């Protein structure tokens, strides 16, 4: 068993102002994505300028925050949302959904593509390799908060989390599994795959497929949201249900990209 590090969720406290590690992790992810995007934009014939990357960041941030919050309320707290419609604006109470954030970003990218005259999948192919770093840092933020822990385990890296609801038994650090798979590994796959010119839609398809598979797998050891529990078979979670369309669409886009190129 590994001891939980007991990191204070509040990174900096300046009087009434408190800066949480979770928020800082999001900020680090945004900055890293912006920096990597500017690096890619410098490549010859990238089709992008660094100024366009700067503008793109605004749309990404807006899509993640609005989509993530609205998606969480719709997918995971719909009954509470119906009873308390204004709760969707209470972002300080927590509750963000990756799948909602993805839909928000995809919508924002559509607006960006329309305004700039770029092809939609040209935009999504460009941003796909930039997203995993933010996913990884966000999961580290979850770990620091001691939330979204996994099932009880006897494996030597099990951790006893401080939340009383987690009990006294070691559990899977599922946040770190996701940080590794959805963050580091997904980043490496997409970054090196996209380093060479690929057919349009291929990078986007690979992102959707890999993320969906990684998330579906981790859900087997992650405790589902308490207000939902398991939806079927005593193992199927909302995260898995939302990941299935991603996997299907990702495979379709990837196949379409290469079939179109060879036709």
C-alpha cells in the first residue's frame, strides 16, 4: 500500500482569495496546449500562424468550461438540474464532464472554423494532439483533491484516500491511471502520429478511438458517481456509455480518412 501524500487542495491562500491546485492544473494544461500549438504552427506548411493558435485557445477554453459544466449537469446530475436550474452556473461547487467538455470544444471549433474559413476537421486534427496534456493535469488535480477514486484493491500501489466515503481500505488510484493513459500515453501517440502529414480526419479519429478505449477500460476499476451508480450488469457506467459513441465515431473517421485517400 502507498501512503496518500495529503497535499493541501489549496495551493495559495491570499486572504479571502484561495487558489486551488485543481484550477492550477487546468491552467497548466491550457498553457501547455497553447505552447505546443505554437510550436506546431512554426513548422513549414503547417497552415497555421501563431496568432491563430492564440485565438484558438480562447475558443478551446470557452468550450471546455461551458461544455464541461453543462455536460456534467445533463449527464450526471440531471434531476438536480431540473430542481435547481441555476446550479449550472455554480462552477465553484465542482462537477465537470470530459464528454461534455468535448462536445463544447467541438462546437467551439465549428464556430472557429466558420469564422476563419478553415475546414472543420483541419481544425480538430490540429488541436487533437494538444488536448491530452490538459486531460492528464486535470486528473492529477482530481488526485490532489482525493476524488474519483477507484475500487478496493490488494495491489501494492493501492492508496487509502482521506475522504471518509472511501473507507479505510486501499483503492485503485484511478485518477493516476487516467492521467497516464488519457494524458501521457495519448499525448505521445497523437504527437508522433501527427508529426507527419496525415489524411484529414485521421488524427481526430485516432484521438476519439484511443480516448474512448482508455476511458472505457479505466471505468472498470473506478467507482461511478454516487448519484448514478452502475447503470446495468453491475458494471456498466455512464462514462462507458458516453465513450462507446466516441470509439465508434473515431474508428469511422479514421477509416474514412484512409479510404478516401486511396479511392
